[in-house]
C-alpha cells in the first residue's frame, strides 16, 4: 500500500460527519491506526463519536497544531512514524472555512507537498472541502492535488496529482510587494540591525512580549540563512495592519528542497532554521527560484 490522498467535497455538516465517521470506522475495522485532524470542535465531536470503537484512535485540533499549514506534515509524519509498517488512516481539513486568502494558498501548497512527503507511505488521507464556502478555484486545486475525489459517498479518480507532485501555479507565483509604508533595510554581515528593526516595529503593536521574542528569533533564523548561503546579503522589511505583523526577507539564494521547513531533519543536516520559523510563526510564505528566495513571516497580534 502506498499513499491514497482523497479530497472529500461536502455540502453540509450532516454529510461531513457521516462520511468522516464512515472513513474512520472502515480504517479501525481493518486494524489501521486512525488520526482525526480537524479544526476546533469538529475534532472533538468526531473523535468522541468514535471513542467506543475498537482500535487505535487519536484526534487533534488542526486549528491549533495546523494554524500554519507548514506544521501539518510534521504532525502527520509523527503519527505515521509511531506505526512503522502499519497502514494508517487520517481524516483532515487543512483548508477550513474562515482561512485567509494567504492561508488558503499555503494550504493548497501543503496538499501538493503531502504527495511528495508521503508518496511511499502506507497511508490513506481524506481531506474535507466545503463546496458551499470555498471558491471554485480552491475546489479545482483540490481536484488537482488529490488522487481521488469523494462526492456523495463515492470515490472517483481526481485530476491529479502529477508524478510525483506539483504545486498549482496560482499558489507558486511571486508574492505581492510589501506596502509602501513598510520599514526596510539591507543586511550583509550582521544580524543585529534586523533584530532591532523587528523589535522596534513590534513594540508599536499590541503583540505580546513572548511573541515579540518569537518573531525576532524567526527573523534572525531567516536572515542567518542568507548570511550562511549567499554572498550578496539580503533585504528585510516589516509592516503591520490591525490583525498581524509581517516580516519579509529576500535574498539571491535558491532553496532546492521543496520540503524545507516541513520535515524535521537529523542533527547533522541543514534546514533546522526554517523548521523553527514555521513552528513559531502563524503563517510562513516561501517562494524560491532563479529570482531568489522570499520568506514572509506572519504573526497575529491577538492569538486565537
């Protein structure tokens, strides 16, 4: 058994509950370990609805552990690795109603990269999509990033994913430029100016002190990557709105590993910095190619 990655297209909560329960119960009946990774109260509702079933069951609030979509693959990997050689089944909803446009795009990237991260795993994943809320473009992307599509309880072949994976191009374009009011600087040999810029700007917002420290840490890690892997330095910008503070680093480097920051590497490997950045930030947008690498880090002003 290798990866089966299905998009479940639903229209109401009754259909949502019934299909996810059926999917999970089928797995438990076949001796598979089952993870319910749904946002908020849905995880508790579905999880408790299955608590009397025989077999190994775990549920997590994806709105917490998967607020940043780049954290989801490590969460799934940890569950899969707890069951070596055993078939595993996961019900999830990484792009739930209420996600921002940037979060939706990063969720779509996550879905594509899941096909790369788990392509040889004995794993069945079913990802729920509300067709009454999501834009048609999001549903079209779901059809391209999943090997199966489940509608009305029936599974049919999807339009993808290509071999082995491909991020839909609408979510792989360069990021829009920062606003005109963004504060910025160049850095080439010293991280201290970057840290001071982030701290000075963050202190103007209502961001809690411990989150200011996390953002400074994330900014330092990204800027350190520039100094460690490029010769021309980089540029750093900071801005905020009523909801979040955003930091962006750009340099001339090119990150070759599409799973960078989404897979926990060994102690002698590179990539620990981006993994940490994804852990402390609420959203991270990364674009890399011949034009260089841009990393945009988001931190909500009010956690929740």
